[in-house]
């Protein structure tokens, strides 16, 4: 009970139906506000005992009167007003009763006060439209209308909130005088007491609006009663209320995502420069921008509720950035798992497949075989629901990952996937997809080790070209250029280069029609994805006519032109234009490495592109070194070897065996060209040039080992050499690997070795072997091989004979040697001619050969100027040409 109220003893009046009491005087320290208050109450009741009252059956429920504002006193009771001038009743507000609660007599002298807040304003409607009583939300001033005495009281119920936390905050002592009629028996509430405003009680200092001091004849519509919601704690009237925190506006989410896009664009613009310089400042700036972008996306995902598709799109992009830019495995897995679950709940199949595609690519970074295994479930699901476009996407992804398995690629698995794609495409009429399958199948066979790999590759290329003319370049993208490159490479490995195919490739490379970033798409003609390709994270594109296009990534435009120069140089390797093509390709690669790209790419992508250019530049320099050895340009060859020795310890060549093996081979060829036979033999005898077992297939490693073993065999074939006993052993190892070798140059070189390293064979057998080998060399248009064969025939079969046949033999050998442009073999041919011409009486021709030999001798290395230089020279020249032809 509130001790501020000192009420006299009271008793329940017998004639009151609701047992309500009149209000006591308020003694809260606030001044009177012009309302006269009585000093006694009529019909006082007997005192009540302490404690809670006992329940009594009443005709109506308890009623609680709305308290007046704290700055004013309550109006006098009705019996005191009777002594004044008669007044009409004012409008009243009735508060509904709490259900099933009855008022019980209380023996205490004080009444338990209950405060009833009204959270929303209520309007008291009067028939005459007068001004009622209004309680503002911020102040408690009551403003009675001048026309209040002339209005008929109209009661309006005010609903009482059910919350019980505001029951005893502010005391509201009110007594209802006897004889007051109940306005509404259904509401069970005592009506609000009318308040009189004595004229003598008002002063100018009262809180009254001047506009309300004069009566007005205008009708005031919708007067309101506004009750302030009290706080759960007592506060001073002057304390400022703090507004609750407002939710973030939806426009802020758009601004945050826009800021993330700007951060990503700014970071990607620095990617190429940072990858080239690798400066700490550039890398820090790049990663700060990217971290800000990822932070914006993460905040939107955590703070905002979005539509399912919008959230899934944001999660897909966020996960793709995490996969590309970071190594946070836990966050990547969590983001992808939540995104896939969201897509399953909302049936967003396109985004679900895109996230599965990204998840497999992410798994391939740590384990390619696990990623291949995880692809079985999406492929099975898409084939079950006949989502053919995604069948293409997942199976092509499996082909790509199968070729990236470290160690031994999954060639059989890749071919199986391509055959499945080709069956779907052929049955549904997707011709561009079928051509793409054939091109990739040819590339896989070209990289394989099977003996018949070139035949399978040529068969796949023929299948692709059967439909290539029915499709436009726009429908195929860069697949047509890829087919031309594979076709030229097959011809080079087979030893039968085709000038027309090379010209077609050069024409396409010079047109500059390829994509700058190397990303192109292949049209899916018949299979329509519909909503399945609406949002795919870059896996599909939409053509102008609405059909779907499957996206692939290959070489950028500049790198494709460099590759064309490299293949052209290999095609024309023995000629001068071959060296020109290689030099131009080297110039392009150096220009690409010395300046950063203008494309906006990430640092990992830029590093991958630079590594690819470095690898291509390595092969171009390696070929330039071989050509320099062939043309006896020892300074250029030495410069190439030094350059490659510096790069082999750097990325991406550090620790990779193929690059170290090719460098050792080139160094050995250079030592042999300089006449350092012992150093060359030691290099050819390295363990990395050991021959594999028979039937193991052919690849780059095996071919390099075959060439090194041939060089070694030619050096030790001299009976006076300390390692001559290894001749038959090495020949037995070469024979099963070189017989029927797919490369005709290697096969022809082995036949030459077979003819010159078996002196025990009969003369007729030797003549047959050398004659067959000469014809093969002539078909290959290899002057080096022909020079070796003709000089050997002239020295082996016509050295000590007289007649026209020996003269014709030595003249043919001399003429072919001049065309070969090899100083060593020209010197060997001149020496053979001197002996034959002298025996046949052709002294003038013999003198001419002596002068030519003296001119050539000074151009030979010091170790090869002796009388037995022919043997060493034969070994050297043959070894050089074999290497050049193999690369070509």
C-alpha cells in the first residue's frame, strides 16, 4: 500500500452494486491546480482489517477508474458539487473489468491501487462533437473544453491490457459517491468522473491552451484519450527516454554488396601486377581489398534475411572467392554445405548443381581421386532426372580432373567419360558437343603412351572434322583451333609434317579472333536446360537466341599466337625460317613475362598464366638450343644452356624431372658438338636416361632416353673404345623399343645404327639395310640422315675400288653433304672424295677437295681436327640431327 495516502475508515455502501470507493485527497507534493477538494468524505465506512479482502458475490465486476494526471487534483465528490451551480454530466470513459475478478472488502484503511495503462490512444465520441479529455504521451496535462457542461455524458469503453507489470506503479485513489448511476452494466467499470472547472480557480499560470479558454461553436472531431505507458521502474519526469534500436534498412544491404563488388574489382585490377612483381606492398593491398569484400558478404549473410535464391547466389559467390583466394577449409565446407542444403529446401537445382561443381573443384586441390569419386553421385542424379546439360558439365569436369591426377593420369577413365558424352550428344543432336568430345579424345591419345596412340588420335580428329564443316566458328568457339593444333602436333610426332595444315593454323592465329582471356563457350544445340542454367556460377552461358552454351577455358589470345609460332618453328626446324619462328615466339613470351596483363584477374589466376608462359618459353628456348647445335652456333647454344640452368631451380620448374632431363640432354649435345666426347658420354650415361622395359609404351621420357642411348652407342662403337663391350647390350635394349616406333625419325635413326654397328653381317645384308635406310631418309627429306648413309656406303663398299660406281658414290655423298650444311659431314665427304679421285686419276678434283677440306678443318673443334676425326664427326653430326628431328 502507498503510505502517501491517509484515508479515513471506510465501509462498503449497501446500495452500491460494484462496491467502489470515492477517491481520497492526493498528497503527493504537487500543488493544487485550481480544483477545490473537500476535507471530508460522505458515507464513510467502517475500518477494514489488514490483509487481502474476502471474496463476496457481487452483481458486477470490479471497476477501476483511469487516474488523473499527477499535476492536478481530482474533482470534488458529487454531494459537494450539489451545493454549487447545477452542472451537466461530462463524457465518461469506462474501462472494462478483468474477467472473473470480484472486489472484496478490505479492512485496511488504504486501498490497493492498480494502474491500468492504455498503450494506444482512445477517442471519445460525443454526439455533439465536444472536446473531451486528452492525456498526451509526453505530458499529463488535461484540457477541459468550455462547452463541457452542455454536453450529454457518453461513455466509451477503454480496453485494459492484460499485462500485470503496471498494476501498482502510480496510486489512483478514487471513490464513487453514492447515487451515481452505472452507465454500462456490461462493462463492469465505474465511469470517469466529470470535472468541473471553477472560474475562480483558474490563473494565467495554469497549463491551459489560450485557444481553449473561449467557447467555440466549431465541431471538434475525434477527441482522444492518450494514456502514457508507464515504465517498470520509477523515473523522474524529466528523464529522456531512449528509442529502441531500429532494424537495418534493406537499402543498406544493397550498399554493402555494392561495396563488396567495388572491393573485388579494385583487387582484381591489382592481381596481374602483384603476380608479376610479388612485392609485399602490392600483395598486402590486394589481400586487404579482398578481405574487405569477403567481410561485406559475410556480414550480409549473417545479418540479413534474404530470399532463398538471393541467399544461395550470394553463398555461391562467397564460396567461390574463398576457394580461389583463401585456404580456409572449414569455412569453405561450411558455406558450401549450407548453400547446398538451402538449395535442396528451396528446390534451386541450378544453384545446387553449381555448388556441387564448385565443391568438386575444391576437393581436387587436395585429392584428385577423391574428387573423381565424389562426381559419381551428381552424374547419376542428373542422368536419372534427364538434366542432360548438367550431365555434360559434370562429365567434362571429370575428364579434366582425370588428366590432372599426379603421377599417372586416369586415361581410361577420361576416355570412358568422353565416350558417354559423345553418345548423349549424338543421340540428341548436339553436334558441337560431339566435336568437342572428339577433339579432347584426340588430345588424350596424343598425350598417351600406347604404341597406336597416334592412329587413335588421327581417327578422333577425322570424326571431329566430319561435323566441323556443318558448324560455325561461333558455335564451336576455340575448338576448331584446338583441332588444328592437335592435328599439327600429331603430324610432327609421326614425322610427316603437313604444310597445308600448318598454314591453316597460322592463318587462324593471325586473325586475332580468339578470346583475350581464353574463356570460350560451346553451343548446346538441342538439349535445353531451361531454369537449370539460370544461375550456374560461370558453368553455362546463354546464347543470343536463349540456347545454352557450355563454358571452357583454354589459351588466351597472345599465348595461342605464341604456340602457333612454336609449332611452326618445329615444323621448319632444319631450315632458316624455323629458327625465325622460334625467335619470334621467344620474343612474345619475354614480352608477356616483362609486363603485366591488362585483364582483371586474381593473383592465383595471374600466377597460373605466368607459369604457363614460362613453360612455353622453356620449350621455345630448348628448341632454339637444338637448332643452334645443328647449325653449329655454339655461342647461342651455350647461352641457352646457361639460361635454362638458371631457371631450372626456380618455379615452376623446381624439382620437376622432365625439365632437368631435357636440360641435361641439351648440355650433352652441346658438349658433343664442341668435341668433348668424354663429357658427352658421361652425360648420356646418366641414370635418368635409362631405357624402360620393352612394351612400356612411348612418351617424352622414353624418347629422350632413346636418343641419349643412340648417341652413347655411336660413341662406343669404335673397337678401340674402353666401353665397346656395351655395344651389343645397348643395341639389344634399343631394338624392341625402336622397331615400329610411331616417330619415323627415331625409327630411321635406329636403322642407320643397325646398319653401321653390325659388321658381322654379310655384305649383301649390309647393302640391303643401308639402301632401305637411305630411301626412308629420302622420304623424310632429311639431308643429315642421307649424308650419313651415303658417306658410309662410299667408305664401306667403294673405298678401294676403281670405276664409275665409286666415283658416282662419292660425288653423291659430297653433294648431299653440302645441302645438309653440316661442316663436319662436308669435311668427311671431302676426305672420302680425295682418296677415290686419286685412285681413279682425277687429280684436279682431288686437289679441289684438299683445298675444301683445309677450309673446313679450321672450322671444326680442336678435338675433331685429327685423322680419326671422321669417326668422331660422324657420331657428333648424327647425334645432333637425331635430336633435332625428334623435336621437330
